């Protein structure tokens, strides 16, 4: 069903592009005015205008149908609620939603932070310092 609507949708797109390109230029877009010749009567303009409106309406309907069909089998899920399961090994980290303490304690392994150590000596060239 969805494949048939996609094919119809693509045919409507191509037809809509063709009908829009066939319409008479008003001389605004690229500075190119119509010089007469092919399809200059007012009756043709009305037919092309109506065809454009009908094709645009059908394009809108097929777009809605495709979006509805895409969302039929989709089940709502939540990022915040994950599966709660026990860790496989004693040393394995706990899931983000489970365990106590919060995200920072889980990232630190559940131990309190250690006192900051002295900064290491920089390696490589150093900037001369004035005294």
C-alpha cells in the first residue's frame, strides 16, 4: 500500500514540476519576459492554473497519507524510562537510571573524589619568563 502511494506521489511531483514550468512567465524571476508564441492565450493560463491547484491538492493529500502510514506501527517510547536490569558482573557499571547516587557517582565508580594532585611539569618548550 505504501509503495503504491509513493509511486503516485512521485508521479504527482513530476507532473506538478512540468505544469509549473509550462506556465507563462511574468518577467519577474530571472528578468526574462514572455515574447509570445507558444501558449499565450488566457484560456490556457486558466487550465494551467487549475491543473496546478489540483496537482498541489493531490500532492498534499498523498503527503498526509504517507505520514499517517509511517506512524501507524510506531510505538511511543521514552528516553527517560529504560529497561531496569541487574548488572551482569559485580564490576560492571550500573545503568544510568538504576542504582543510587546519580550520574556523577556512577561515572566515578561510586567513590568520593580524591584530593587534586599537584599539576605535572609541562613537557616541551617553555616560554621565557621575566624576573
